[in-house]
C-alpha cells in the first residue's frame, strides 16, 4: 500500500487549465417559484450560491488534503432555475502545472449545498423530512489543457 502524499508536479510546465463542472438540486416547484419571486427568507439564493461557490473553489486545497494550492485566475458560477431543479455550472481557469477540476467540482458542490441550506425551510414535509430534495449529477463536463506553443 502506498502512503498518502501530494503528487510531485515540480517538473511540469504551467499551461492554461480550464475545467467545467455541473450538478443540480431537485426542488419543489413551489420553492423554485419562491426563488424566482425573491421570497426566500434567507435572501437572494442565486447570488449567495454564486459567492459560496467562488469561495469554495478558492478553499479547495484546505478541504481536499492532496490538492495543490493553485493561483486561480477565473471562477464563474452560473445558476439556472429550471421547472423542478436548479442547475449549477462552474468554470475555473488557471495557468498552472496541474488541473482545476477539483476546484470546479468543489465550487459546484458548495453552491448546491448553499441552495439547499437557503431553501430547506420550504422543502420539508409535515414530519420535517426532505422527501423530494436531492442533489445529483455532479460531474466534470469539460477539462482543457491549452499550451501556449
């Protein structure tokens, strides 16, 4: 068995790295309507989810022990309301020696968790259970490495 360790990337050259991740949270239609009308007690769900995602991408190496700290250059979190779910898509860019897919996945995941936290009051049934609320489909949809040569 190999001991846990951070991979040595010292010999690699920095190139532009781009990763896009997405996922969604299934919500009641009534909850989505409340988000659209700005009626969520905790505030602007979309704005807070975007900020949470950006913050999470920057904190990825503090959460995932073997991730390298990467000087991120761009983090774009897009939140889209659909009929029965909210989709989050995150694009992360950096010129570095290793990819940024973990940052994109972390941003997407935390944005979705933030949405759940902000709307949980409206998602519970009479017994206080979440019978329909579900986070799903978190994945990397695109990963690019673009060298300048």
